[in-house]
C-alpha cells in the first residue's frame, strides 16, 4: 500500500477554492482527529466536526499500518465517527489524494448526532475497496482511542506532515485552471 500516490487535481474556472462541497464526509479513522484534518487541509482554524455514526459497516486495522479501512458488514455493526462539514471542493480533493487508491468515496446515510438529537443525513465516506480486502485484519476492530494515545504523534510526524509537504510541492493545494 503506497501512501504517496499522486493524483491530479483539476478544477475548471467555475470551481474556486471557496466553492462548497454540498455533502459532508463521514470520517471514522485517523481523520477523526482535528489536528490531522487541519494540517492536511492547511486550515488551522477548521473545526466543523459533528458526531455521527454509520450503521451496517465495520472498521478494521490495515495490516502493518496505523489507519483503518471500513467495509459493509452483514451484522448489526456500527462505526462511530464524525461528519466533516463546510468543506470546499479543493478540501475534498486533498482528502481524496490523502486517502489514495485503496478507498472509494461513496454515498452513505449516516446518523448525525446534534445536541443529543439524531437525524439521518446524506453523506459520503471512504469505503475500503474489495480488491484490497486481504489487507484488512478482519478479526480485529480498529480503535481510535488506541491510535490517539499510542500512535498519533508518530503519525503526525511520519505521515500527515510529510503528506501535506508533498501536496504543496506538487501544487495540489491550489486550484488548477484547465
């Protein structure tokens, strides 16, 4: 699993850095940590996170990596996470580039939890592709708390910050006019 895959980001003239992406993105792994999202997007002030959960999916560690993959589940499993809201089209393209080829951003229905009230909303989520299923440790559930307490600092220094630097070096952080 190559973590430095390069993806072209193309925006036409009518797509600007400020154009809002209409659908929130449900995140369930490393992107649940605000600092990771803020660094990747280059937005230290970004804080548009809302608690949410996705039913009918399960989250598993990726063998030899610190991040998880999420797949549809036949059981009554639930994945807790957050909705990233108020994203621009460029933000979404940066997140797509970060997530790489093993994931596909797909439409899902999540339960948004606002002030103890629950509401089903449309969202998108990064679903682990079937062709990479053998890379998941299906016998285990990935733990955000374990990641946060044991791996966060390493991940920030060895994955997130280098990834942001690579995005900047490749010109991914600015919209391209085609």
